[in-house]
C-alpha cells in the first residue's frame, strides 16, 4: 500500500467489541490516523484490490469491472502491474473490463481483447491479431490513444466496411463529426486526436506504419495563431520525412468553426433563433476565414452553441456550393482532385459526394 498510494504509511485493522472491523489509515503528514469514512473512495478501493490480490489463498479466476471508477488515473498503471504480478505468481486468471485509456496504456498488446456488437451478437477481437494495431504500438502509439481514435471498434469486415484507402488525420473529434456529416460515404476513416501536439506527433507514426495498401492520407489542421503558409509547409515537411509526400495537407483558417460562418443558413437551421439574415451581409461575416476566434464568436451570437454538439447539428445542413469560406472550398477541391487522381473506376461511387461536389441523397 505504501508503494502504490502516495502518503499512506500504514493501515491497521481493529476489531470492535460487537465484531466489526475498523480500518485506520496513517498518512505520513498527520499524527493521528484516519478511519475509513474519512479516507477517499480511491484509497479504499485500491486497498481492497491489494487485499484481494495478496490473499494467501488466491482465487483461480478474478473478474473486475471498470476498475477505473473512483481511482485517480495515475494509480491505474500501478494497479495494472499488481494485476499482472498476481497472474505471474500463479494466482489465477484475471478478466478486466474497462473504458479507460490510461489502463489500456498500461497493458501489453497481447493482453488486450476488444468487443464489438453486430446484429445482436458480441464479437471478440484479439489486439495482437490486428496487424495495424501491433504496428502502431511498436511505433510508439499508446493503445489508449488508438482506442480513442477508433482502432478498437472491431475489424472493418465485421462492420461491413471496405478496407480504408482514404484516411483523415484530424485535430479533434469535432472535426471528425463535421466530416462524417459532410462526407458520409467516406468516413468513419477519420482519426481524431486530442489537439495539435497530439496530431503532429501522431502523423509520422501513422504514415510510416499504415498496413492497408494504396492508402492516401489527408491532414486537416486549424491555423489558430500560426501563419497559414508556414504551418502548411511544416506539416508537409513532416509528411515528406515520413515517406508520404503524397499526403494532402489542408488548413482551416483560423478554426474549423469558420466553415460554419461560411454557411450561416446552416447555422440558422440548426439554431432557429439565430438571425442569419442580420449577419449575412456584414463585412466581418462575408469573409469567414478572417474571423480570428470563430468558435468564440459563435458562442457570443448563439448562446446555446457548444462546440461538440454543433459539430453534429450544423454540418448536416451545410451546402458545399454556397459556402463562403475559402479554406473550406480549398479543402473540398483538394479532396476532389485527390479522388480523381487515385480512385479506381469501381470505387467511383464511394466518392460521389466530393467528386461531383454534391451532397448524397
């Protein structure tokens, strides 16, 4: 307990006269110990796991559901080590169900199985059997990040999808929702990240270690405070050093939310109280890519606007041809050119929504 939970120096158990057991936790910073009701749930839970794992009469099978509940995330790697040690000591088999990226990061690839549901049936997939997951883990991608990015959603064939030959590397999940609404026949091959740094570190690993032949990549990145040309050159250089100078790099100026200002009628449809006509002809909104903080501007104009929900509600009403955002049009034209160049005739219909610049029915 001292090794796994910082601050806890000793745990004593005292039996009361009526047969109950009182636990007292000694914190090194205090003179008197704390009784269990005054100790955090996480400390109590970690103590319970350790008692179970060091039982002198080990159990042949332990099943633990979502051990991340009430535990501080930094304790999850510690718990994973204890679980693994228990099995190695011959204590028995352990089955753990989790939705925690931190716990997944602490696991070995051959310890992980993912479950997916199709037609009322649950399918089990062994991570070590997935060549793509193994390659990315070997390249340094944490398994928790791969889970957030959709690599543990079940095999493509189990989802009725064809092999991925157009992959979007995106800055965050909201960008994935936007493209899923605009380009439903292409996604869900969008891979969201947790910000700019995560995306830029991930690009080389994905480009160098992708296992599906003939894959083409698209990188979409917000401009934010960067110079647009400099940022695009930097991202293009990363792709070139990774051996994929055919990657399409596009910048949303200044943020992807500027694309919403490019189609204010779509914003009005998603938020009926928004007066689109009032703002449509104002010079500030006629040039959406010049709005430095479009997400904050939307929060000001549309009180109920929230970035996550808006990325699902606004794009489904957007019409490509009427969008005023130059960076949006450049993005679409780049996709159109890429698909005209690399998509074989038998896959043409897969890309009809960007080849023809028309929304599918």
